[in-house]
């Protein structure tokens, strides 16, 4: 039995609606609430609606931890949909572990983590970094420059990328980090440094509002994405809308989902959400993962009939659903999600033309155990 008897199922919603990460985390709020609205319109779960408890941690990891604790201690929430940055996830981790909650984390990240108190529904490095290198190196060349925001996700992702590039005969010609709140002029200086190093590809792990500054600095210097593109695993349709379509055009992103994914389920998803939220609703990988993970939760909850983490988790771990990206599954071996791998090149309309996609969901391999470092061994 659930502690809240016959009342609504309370769930936490913990993404930033303000601060330098709001540009992207708002898409995760929207995706979460869209799914909750759909589930409630269809009668809820076991006749009980989902009731979101929403806090705004304002892009500060310490606030994420405080809000998560408050949700669990004062609001009787056990499942929390939340976190974009890996630093916010790392701040919430001890809270959900100590209080035995379940954090549903819908964001691409650096891997090399496992907690029984987290369901990882964003992409792991084998579903992003490996396929991106494999696509770009033969087409643009082996010399990479890394530019990133200064926190755990960029530094760890670049460690993985350096290993992959090296194992395939490439080199990293520079590596530069800027604070999450760095002003635009700092990106101008960084981009001048990058241009001077003459890499074949700029790999960006810059996130949030400063993504705009990076790409705009590139455009300001008159650089050409046909020759030296920026490649990323976090720059989505939302950041492109913020920076300007002309600024994003020609650059690459690897992700499980783009709004342009061509399948009947996604066509219906896009149509329905545009009808509900307007044609400029920002559908991207973050919205989609935030959306489908609530459906995974609802499916497991219908079977478990409780939000108690120990009782709910076994049902989560065997859930497979048709998501807008295609059929996905939470992998019980790792608690991570088997997802599709895709690479898109941004076009003038701010959407991504798909230049490569897998034919099925790739098994999540967060520790890169079963994924070879050289492309001959890769499974894309
Ligand atoms: C991230 O910090 N996982 C994008």
C-alpha cells in the first residue's frame, strides 16, 4: 500500500526554471508536465492522478539537494523527476540514497556511475561519444579541440573522448574550460585560441546559456562549419532557438532523439504537443526523455501500486515502451536505458537533418565495458 492511501500520487519535479540552465531545463519541466497531464487525462494510475510537487532550484546544485530533501521529508515524495547537470545529480544522489527515494534522471551524461536510487533515462557515452567520433573522424579529420563548461560532465566526457580519439589515430590539439557563468567576451577569446590551433573538429561540452555565446563567437569570427564544425552531445533544438538558426546551421549533435525523427509515433507526438503548447514548443532530447520516463514510471506504478522505492524499482527495471524516438527499455543490468543513437546536422530552420541513425536502441554501457575503443569493435 502507498502511504498516501487513496489520494493523488505525489511526484517531485526538480528542474531549473530560472538561472543559467533554465534555457534547457525548462524543456524538461515541460516534457514532465506534458506526460503527467496526459496520464491524468486518461484517468491517472489505478484511478489516482499524479500530482506534481514542483520546486525551482535556480541552477544551483546546493538548491537541488535542499529541494530534494524537502520533497522527500516534508512532501512525502518518493520519486523525483529531475536534474540536468551532472553536478546537480551528484548533489541529489546522497539525499535519495539516504532517504531511499528514486531520482529519474533524463539527461545525457558522462557515465561511470550506478546508484540503485537513480533511473538513468538519458544517453550513456557509448550511445553518443562513440558514434560521434566514428562519424566525424573519417569525414573531417583526426584533430580535435575540446571546449567545455567547467564541471564534472565536460571533464569526464573529454576523458572518454580523448581515449577514443587516441585509440583511433587522432589527437587532441587543445582543451579549454570556462565557468558556467562566463561572460560572452571570454568565449570570444576562447574561440580565437581554438581557431589558431586549427583543429578539424571542435568538440563542445559547453552547456546552458553559454552555449549561445560559444556558437555566436564562432559565427562572429566568420568560421565555416563545412570545414571545422562544432560537435556536441548537448546542443539541442532549444539552444539553437536561443542562439539563432543561422548561428547553429551546419553544426553537429549526437542524441537519441531529435524533433525531426521520422516515424509515425513521433509525427503524432509532435502534432499533439504543437496543438497543445503552440508550434514553437521546444521538442528536443531533453523534453522527450523527461516525457517518456514519466510514462515508464506510470507503467511500473500501475503494476506495483505503490511509490515505495524497493517495491517499485523491480517493475521499472523491466519496462519497455514505444517512445517518440522508437522502442526503448530500462536495462535491469545497469539501471540505464537502451536508447537509439542518432547524429543530426542543424539546418537553417533550427531543426536537425539526420545524417546517421542506429536501426534499434543500443544497449546502455555506462562503464564502456562491452564497447570497444576502436571503431572496428563498436556497435553503432
Ligand atoms: C550533464 O551535465 N550531464 C549534461
